[in-house]
C-alpha cells in the first residue's frame, strides 16, 4: 500500500527531525539490518566452493543415478561461492558514506 503525498511529507519531516536530534541513531537506522561481515562472507564463499568442487568430483568418480543431482548442487554451490565472494570483495558504499560525528555527551 503506497503512502499519500501528505504522508510521505510527514515521514520526511520526522526523518529530518530525528537526524537533527540524534545523528548517530539516524545513521544506524538508514543502514538497515546489518549484513554478514566481509570475513564471514569470504569464508562462506570458500567453503561453498570447496563443497561444490567435491560434488562435481563425485560426479566424475562415482557412477550413480544421483550424478545429475550432485552435479546440479555442485554448480549451484560454485555460483553461490562466486556471488558471495564478489559481494565480500566489493566495497560497501553504505558503510563508507555514512559519517557519524562522535557522541558529545
């Protein structure tokens, strides 16, 4: 359900007031939920790449009816490794742009 123009203006005014009163909280709220850390994403990428390669190796070594399933799972895990690794290596613009002044209490 979309907001009306008046509701959007009221929400924007509330956001401006919040940013003026407590810039640290406003910056945290703008960022949204925290994502996985870079090191955790890199570890996940490495682990999924290893498991994907092992599944593809099973496809080559063992002759069974599950070859198609293990091959598909291996390819999906390798794709997940590529996407996760690429997202871990790119710079997070949201984290770099938000500059929060120190708390002056």
